């Protein structure tokens, strides 16, 4: 019982710490004259991914490498299948063309790179350094793009985080204290969460990888859950989608990269993760392209489909961990029926959308 309470307390501290950190850092950056768009895509994105970073680094130093890797991989799967799914189920989501042309392909490419790095059974410090260098390049690109931001985006972030005026030295000190307090809560929450998760895994006979892929991954993704659902309810549907894709990119480059860089021996990649979980993460990333491409929107039925797939993924992990007799039948149904049917459906939708766009608009002369 104490272990469960400690796990819940760790999650609460992580979520609270992330919120405080985002608020303090956003206001401080705005007061320093940093672009609102850069604040949103860097400070806020780092803030919502800070629980994953805190847990993964803590796990690496504590010698629980499976939790560190499972946290990142599980969070990326959870972000797309569950968060994007539940957001689309609330209201159909609009997808910006930039996401289809740049960010989603980038997410897919980075996922493939991480898989290639792990083929030898380890993501070493050099590879972690390369991943972390990637996030620096990505941030520099965002800064360059921020020069093109329009007045609407400026007003949106000004309303959310303040107009960007310094408010004097007193306000600056308050923002610094918020950042320090947020970091402190993240560190303490990560320690409680990792310790309780390891104890829970041992008590239930589950591997640390399974715990990292499920409980910890879902728990550390709570800031993304709140952000995307609130954005969807408010009608800010592009933010709901961008939050998920941006968080996944930060998880792979910043969280996994920094964790591999600071871990004494890098991050070992377990054979089960290499054989199943990493390919699932890549497949889920690829699944975004046809869905996003069909009309640049995510329909409600597609959102429900994503959530059903997440439940099936978790069910597979449970059956596999317990070596249940139903596992072979479940695997065959997924491989021979559910997955091919989904692929065919998405392919038909993509072809139909391409044909629709090639047809001349009604009333347009056809020469």
C-alpha cells in the first residue's frame, strides 16, 4: 500500500513541478524579450517533457536502464495513440501542413535513428551526444522560423504567458523561484516514482521494462494529456496536435539523448524492446502520415481507433508478461486481421484524398 501511495505522490509532484517550471520559465523568457513562438515550442515543450527527463535520468543513475528506455518509448506510443486519440474523440483535430511536411517526417526519421542506434544492444554516450546535438539544431531552426510568426500567434502566447514585460526585478526573482521550485519537485517526484515503480514491479513479478512502458510512461505524460485535452476543448486543435508531435521529438532527442550521455555506460537496449516496443513506436509514428494526410485532419473515428490500439498494446504487454495461454491467439489476430485491415483502410483513404484534390473544383473551368 505504501508503495502505491509513493507512486501516486511521485506522479503528483512531477505534474505540479512541470506546471510550475513551465510558468516560471515562460514568463522569465518573455521578460527577456525571447520570441513567444520560441517560448512555446522550446520552454513549454521542455516543460511538458521534463517529467520524462527527470525519471529517465534518475533511472539511469540508479541502474534501472529498462525504465529509462521504456519511459521514452512508452511515452511516445502513449502520446500518439492515447492523447491524440482522446483529443480527436472530443473534437476532430485540424493538422497544420507544416506538421505533415516537416515535423512528422522528422519524428519518423529520429525514431528510425534510435532503432538503428539500439541494434547493437546499447545506445552509447556518443550516440546520445548526437541525439542531444539534434535538439540544439532543432531549437536553432525554431528560432529562425519564429521570425515569421504572425500577430495572431503573438497574441495567443501573450494571453497565455503574459505580454512579455519584465515587471521589475521583483517579478524576475519570483519567476526564478518558480523555476527552482519546479525543478525541486521534479527531482523529488522522479525519485519517488522510480523507487516505487521498481518495488511494484518486483512485487508483481513484472519486468522494469513493462513498468516503464505502461505506468511510468502514462504518468509522466500527464502534462501532455492535460495540454492536449484542454486545447481540444477550447477549440485550439492545432495546438493539441503540435503538442503531441513536439513532445515526441523532444523525448527522443533531448530525454533519450541526455540520458544516454550522462549514464555511466550509456543505455542498454533490451532484446524485447528491440524486437517489439521500438518497432511499435516506429509503426505508430508512420501511422500519423496517412491519417494526417487525409484532409489534414484527424476524425473522431480515427481518434477512437488510436485509443483502441493503445488498449490492445497494453493488453499484449500484460499477456506477454504473464505468459498467458491466449497470447498466441491474440498475436495472430492482430497480425493477420487487425493490422492489415487498418493499413488497407488508411491506404484507401489516402488514395481517395489524392483523387479528390486532383479533381477541378466545382465551378472552375476545366481547360
